[in-house]
């Protein structure tokens, strides 16, 4: 009984540590994404409007995407042509990439 309780306690402690580490990593990612948009000339609303106009769909998700140390605003839309992701440059407001496919959340 005591060994089972000790094993359970150890498992709970390890799980708590794993969750805390995961939460810290997620918090670090959000902080990096927030600071990445400081000084951006394009607002999130403007990037969403650009993506919706480009795809003809309705935005359902948007956020910061950092790939190869380049910051982009990623906007996911859903419309007649299905789910599409559009990447907008936060400095110029220009579309710097897009792709179709995936599923709406």
C-alpha cells in the first residue's frame, strides 16, 4: 500500500513538472510572438482584412508565425475554396505566402 502511494505521488509530481514545463514553453512562445510584432506597421485587423479579400473567405484564426527567423502574420480563412492559410508581412502588409488545405477548427 505504501509503495503504491509513493509511486502515485511520484507520478503526480512528475506530471505536474511536465505540465509546468509545457506551460513555461507555451508562455515563452507567446512572449516571443508578442514581441515579434512590436514596431509592426500592419495591425492584426488589417492582416485579417487582406487575407479575407485574397481568399474570399471568412477568417477564423490569426496569429504570429515565425519561420526561419522571419515574422509573418498567419491568417486562416474558410470559404468557398475551403480552408486557406495566408501569410502577411507585418511591415509591408503584402501577402508573402499562402496555401490551401487543412480543416477548420
